[in-house]
């Protein structure tokens, strides 16, 4: 039994304790989901600092609104609050556009050595970080609705129904957005296959090139 | 089934294992015959694998909540709404006031230019008083004061000497302040000189020493500038009041 399985068994107890006011239980839930929440916020807002603020604000809202949780997927419920906080921020930005400090330089974990996994070999870590950067840049070029569906399902590992609950849309909408996003990603990534690590390349010409 | 019928939606569902068994078998049969379709599915699978295996961006910090954070009052969603409404109505009030000001100013300027030539423009009461005094204090050319700058030349044209002789230059020569504080000579009463008709010069009237009835302007004939300014002020106050009421109504 791995760590994730043991957490899922305890999740119901933690949620119950948190709904009775236990901040420690809620923080235990946050520790498990904060990475997914922050990544969703980052892909929606395209700004680490704004994603940080939105994630924190969403977690406070989630704690205060825990009484409204009616069962089902807790992570979908939590990510929905994060997504709503991000949409609020996007609406606010549209009213008052501003330039973020992060536009002057990427606030990445390379600047924070505590966040690098020490058990990973340096070249592997560099390759994985490079792949992540490539995917983030490619995802950023997708339309917002496709981007969110792709991130929820393929990056954060949500099932279709969870993603549909998070975005409050039908499952069919998630499927179609996801299919279009994947097709777009395939076109964008295979246009420059040399940027992908070797294990993610196919031999010979791609079907995208063959169709041209 | 022809591979042309396999769209991105179906291929994506196949990669996720979401197709029903019938469609899945049909697609796999087509893939066995069609290398391009097979490659297309493999590429989607590779994209999905890369997306799922690539590490997530690490959060810059832990987002653990503290009692202080959850006890602090959260930003209300209503508050910005009130501020936005207030700002909106204040902007409208400002814009309308500016328009009213321009209209009033334009109207005032047009009023000044629309008066026909050869007619006397309406005069303010204060101006009428002054005109009356100027008319009363005109005098004949032979009574014009000498242009030697003496105190006598300043005082004498204003009055008709009836009893006392005029003050000499030596007696009256003093500084400007002393002249202002000097009371009128004893025995001299100031009597308005009635229309002489031929006079060409006028002299500033000493208002406090006027005897007789002083004409006053009619209060009913308010000057247009005053009316416009009053209307503008009332409009501005009205708009400000409406904007305040609308912004605090919620």
C-alpha cells in the first residue's frame, strides 16, 4: 500500500475533522493538494505570484466554506474553488491590467534549492525541468477552455467527471475540449520534435508532417 | 469503418480507454490496416504520456493556514460593488456638471453677443449706482481742476464751495495716507453738481459724502450671470446628492 492509498483512506476522516473546525486536519488536506491547486492556478493565470495569491485565497475560502461540501470528490471541490478564485482574478485583471514583477524574470524552483529533489540525478532533473518548461510554454498557447481541461485531466490526473465538476460543465464538454487540446498539443509539439526528450519521439516522419 | 471517420474526439477517448468495446475493436482493426492512423494514435499517446509524466511546477511555499488567517475577515464581494457603483455615479455626475458648465458658459457668451448694436446692455444695480454718481459729478470745463497735482486740485472739483474759502496748497500738502484720513473742511458741504451738459471729463465719486437720494437697482432684475451661476451650483449639488444617494442605496 503506497502513500496515496493511505491518504485516500484517511481523507474522509480529515474532511470530517476539518468540518468540525480542526485547522490541523484541513492543513493535512492542503499539504496533499496544494501542488495541484497551485499548478491549476498557474496555468490559468500564467503568473506565479498571482497563482500564489489565488491559491492562498482559495484555501481560506475553502476552509470557511467547508460546510458547503456535500461529499463526492474533495479534490474536485477544492480545485473548483481554486478555479473560481483564478477567474475572479482574471476578471479583476481585465478591469485593471497590471504588469507583474514576474514578467521581468521567471520565478522558478531553480531559484529555490530547497524545492529540488536531492534524490534525483542532476541530468535527469534538468531533463524533467526542461520537459516541464516545454509543456508549460506549449500549454500556454492553447485557448483558455482547452487549457484548463487539459491541465485538469492530463496534468493533475482528474477523471472526466471530476474535471466536469470542477469546471461546472457537462462531461461531453470536457471530452471535446480535451480532444481538441490534445490535437493542438500534438501539432505544436511535433512541429519541433527536437525539443522533446528522445523517449517522447517517434521514429520517422510524424503523421502531422505526412499530412502536410 | 474508414479511418476518415475517426476524429480527434474518438481517438482521444480511445487513448483514455473511454470507447465502448465495439468502437474500440473497430478502431483497432483500422489501425492494424492503416499505418498513418496507427501513428496518429501513437502520437496522441506520447503527448498524453509526456503531459502526465512531466513534473508539476513546485509551489513556492506551503499554503498552510494559521488561526490568524482564517479569523481575519475575508474580502467581501459586495464591497467592491458598492465602490464601483459609487465611482460610476460620481463619474456621471462629474460629466453632467461639466456639460452643464459648458452649456452655461456658452449661453452666457451668446447672450453677450446677441445684444443688438446701438442698444444699451442691461446694467447691474451696482453699475447703475456708479453711473448715477458719475453723471452727478460731471462738471463744466471751466471748473476743471488744474493739472498741477496739488491737494486743492483733488478736492475742489468734488464740491461746490459755499461758505469757507478753499484750503491753500500749503495747508493741504501731505502724504497720501494723511489725505485719506483728513476730514472734510469745516463749512464745506458737498452738493452734487447737476448736469452741466458740456463737461467732457468725469471724476471718481467720493461715495460716503453723497447727500440726497441715491438710486438703487431693482432686485427683480437679476443679472443673467448670477442666475446661471446659481443654476449651475444648484445642478451640481443636485447631481452630487443623487450620486451619493444611489451609491449608498445598496
